[in-house]
C-alpha cells in the first residue's frame, strides 16, 4: 500500500510540474528558437517575437527589414544573459557576422537584445528590435 501511495505522489508532482513551462524554460526555449530564426535570416518570422507593445523607436520599418534581407548570417555568438532593469527582463548581447549577398562582404554587429517576460501569457517578448546595421558597432 505504501508503494502505491509514493507512486501516486510522484505522478501528481510530475503532472503539476509538467503542465506549465517555468519562466527559465520559457526563456531558454524562446532564445533558442529566436536564434534559429535569425541564423536562417528569417526576419519576417523574427517579428513574431516582438512585444505587441513595442515602442516606435524599436519597431522596425519595412525598409529596415528589406535592408536586413540583403544579409545572411554567418555567425551567431551569444554572450551570457544579464539581468534587465526589472525582475522580468533580461539583456543578452549577441555578436552577429552578417554576409552581404550583393557585395560579398562580411560585417560584424553586436545585437543588444532586451527581453521582457509576460506573466499572464508565460512568454518572453523581444522589446529591443532587430539587429542594427549602423557603423561603429
């Protein structure tokens, strides 16, 4: 009888833990999927990671997206995650090597990604926009 009780308790604990993704697992999953999208230079899909409340300064224009489509990603190197301004935010710098498909030149940019956690949707949203192609990075 004691064995069955232990098995029931373990099953109940596993069921309770498995039903909802933790904040950390959600972050790991989101960062992995976003990195995959950027590595394939799928910038239109990358827009689905943006917060619906993103401000105009960080919301990319159609021109910026079309400009990014001139580049393939040859390297995506993530730095360690840093805490953000709030407990539900993180910052991650990513070193990107972008290869221009027209000029055959490569450039390196640092993409400072700011991610914020939505507790209602159990989801991380990108609030910093797409990588910037400005000089001096």
